[in-house]
C-alpha cells in the first residue's frame, strides 16, 4: 500500500546554510502557530547551547499539514562533529531537501550529507537558500551543486533533481532564480510531487527500526523510528532484536505511543506503515534495535556510524578546590552520566580505564566533546579533562592518522599567513580559487594539526576568515607537529589573587585571572611568551611601611585579563596540563601541582 497522505523528508546542509530558519517558516505557513503567537527564532533549536551558539546539535522531528498531506520533517545538524545524527535519520525518510547557500555554494559538510543521502538512494530536492543575499551567485551555485552530484556518482534520476530558489528568512520560494516568490507554496508542491510516499504492507507483522533515542525523567527512554511494515498500538507486546549483535530477542510492552504534530508529540492509540512515531516503555532499547511482532522477530540492518577520531580522558576532580562548586563530584556520578549519554549519542564511545577515577571518551571532534563537557557542567557536574588526542589506526601494517579537509575563505591579503601556518602544521594545499575579493583555500591536514589553530586563524585573518573542516579519511602518520611554542604562568601559592601580585606578574606575560580570583599552587594563571613555564606569586601583597614617597600609592594599572571559553581552554592546554571543569569555573592546572616535584619530573624527562 502507498501512503499518499504522508511524506517523510529530512533537511540536510552545511552548517549555517539556513536549515532551522527554513523549517521555522514552513511551520508558520502551514499554520503551526497562532496568528498572535510569540515564537522564538529557530524554534527547533530547543537546547540552551544550541540557541547560544546558533547551531543544531540533535536532529529534531516535526510535521506540517499541506493539502491534506502530513509532511514529517527532520531538521539535522550541519556540523561534521554531529554527523552521527545525520547518518542515522536517513533511515527514517524517503527524500531530502539539500540546502545550499546562494553565495558559499557546496561546502565540505554539503558533500558529506549528500553522499549519505545518495548511499540510501533517497530522492533529492536542491534548495538554493539565501537568494536575497546581495552577493548571491545563483547560476554558478546550481552548476557547482550539479557537479557535486556528478562527483558522487549520482544516478540519472538524482541528477534530474528539481531546483527550488528560497529565502528562508523571508519565507519565500520560486522555481526560477530571477522571479521572486511570495511564499513557500512552490517548495511544498515540489515535495508532494517528487518525494515518494512511504510504501509497505500494514497487514504484515510489525517491523520498526529505532533511529533515535530521547530520554525523559517521567517516561524513561523514548525511542523514535519509522514503521517499515505492519502497525503498532498502545499497550502492544513486542519483540526487540538487533541485526548486528548476537543478543537474543527479548519482549517488551509499548506503554506510551506518540506521533509528531507541529512542534510537539501527541499521544495516539495506533500508527501504521510509513509513520514516524515515538514510544516508551522498553528500558533497554537502543539505536539500531528493531521492534517486531512477538511471533516474528526479524531485525533490520542499520547504517554503520563513522568511527570517532578524537579522544579525551574525563576524570574525577582532585584539585585543592575539589567538591566546592559541583553537585555531582564522585566517580560513580561521572560514570553514570557518561554511560547515560551513550543511550542517545551513537557517535560517542566511553571506555573504563585501569583506575575507577578516569574514563576514556572518544568523539567525532573537539566540538562534539566540548558540547558534552558544557552540557555536563550546566547539569552540576564537576570533573577534569585531559588535552584532546587523535586516535591512530593500524592500516596494512602502517600507522595512520585521521586527516581533515579544511576549507578556508579568507581576504586575499591574508592568504600568505594562512599558508605559512598550514605548512608548519603539515597541511597540504589541494585547491585554491578566487571568490570575489576573497580566496577559497582547501587543505588536507592531520586532525592533530588543527588543535589550537582556530584562534590563531582568526588572529591571522583579523577576524574576517571563515574556516570549515570535515573528516577526510586516514593517511600515513605525517610526523611531529609543534603543539604550543609558549609556556604557562603558574601560581606559586594558594590564596586569593590581589592587584599588587597581578601587577608584578603581568610583566612576565598575559594574565587569565582578575583580582579576587581564588587560586591554588600549580594552577595556570597566564601565558608566558617564552617556551618555559614560570612560577609567579599572584597572591603577593604590598608590604606596609612607615616610609611614604610621593606617587608610591598611585593606583596600579592592570592590563585586562584574557578570559578563555571552553573551546579555547581545550586548545590551549598542553600534555602536562588538565582542565578543571566546574559549574562556575574553568581552571587550567598542571597535572603535578607541587612545584618542586614538577621541577624534578621536568629534569628527569630532559
């Protein structure tokens, strides 16, 4: 049977090409909001971190009704670090809207998400977005997108994909690049015409592949997936099996069943083939499991998720300030929280270590892990993390390392500075082309060569450069890469930083703290321009004497301190340092806090 009343689509694109904004306007035109309803911009980005950073981290489900047809829409992340989210939702849909920025054209992540869609043989509708940009290159970008389809060995049908020209911000669409649209009707009509309705037999035994997992304090684990065949009902007894493991099928019961309507989940009694549903009641369910009829456990194969490339060690905080600011501080708290994250993040790996105090956490990139750290920090967890390390692989007896494709758009006058830094970091130039008064540079670079580079890149391009990266495979190990040429300024004693102490210390380098900051011996309080670490006494007070000279009591002028973000801290820390993460503070510290012991260790390693 064909479900003519239903379409399942995903919106895929490179980061910041306007996916979430377009979904906002689709919901608005389809009547998801009241006329007078106040709605936040990018309403689908519901997480605090998503809203603050302007990025999508988790794939979101929603639906709209148009001409009597329900269109299920999945809004996906654009960052390569959250590619695991994109890969698995492809199993839930029959077609994709590929958004491409009218100026930037296809970017690294555009290639990645399109490749995943073509592998699943999905119908593609090309949406050229942001056509109201003053520097839009409409005809060129269409040609570039078709070239990309050719590069990825698209079928003849996929090469004939329709092209819609949109302005997500204005909420308009048109089939012609030179005729402005009035609303999104052409886009909706194209979806109904080109995206095939789901097919299947609703009389056969139930088969549903779990593609996403959410968690709710009241309902427990909530699984999301599309019904491949048969139907599912509330309170139905089902069998759970997995194609890729030897685990024996086990039984469960559907306690809650929900369909997606506009922005929310709506309880329902029954759903049939083609529907995307959420359900609760089965506690051990995980992504990739198949929910089947009890008398016919027949699992479906699941798309292989790309392997992690970066690893960090998460451990219990053992600094002198441990336990002061966090609500969850023990190894049991840390372990439970990390393993709970595995329930909904398929790209993450967590391994136990020789000690119960530390865990190895692997992810798709620095941003992937930094979002996890920030989320845990906001939940009240206190812990410490090591510098990120790349995961090496043995291929045909040779040690290989992950390579990233980096695409940088920079003003012409800064090209030399970028190329120089890339050379130092073992980057190889692959392509170079002019875009207006800017240059687009493409490099293949070891993933470890990118650690600490983003802030340097912004400095070198005076804040005008745009840089995007995506995993590009494994290549033989490229040799040593200088990590950090500067040293650290380290607090000599425990106490509170005072103006007098900071005034004397700032002559040695750049400070990270302000007066009144609590510090402990071994804590990093600044950056030394020299390669060696320097111990400074930021708690030193001015001795009071009975001698007074004119001008001696004038106010001491402090250079404003550099306050680093979480990502900047992770990029800064060197191999003998750790980052202490608490709900209130980020503190960089030495692994060995005692100054004398640290000196002995350094002398031993020379």
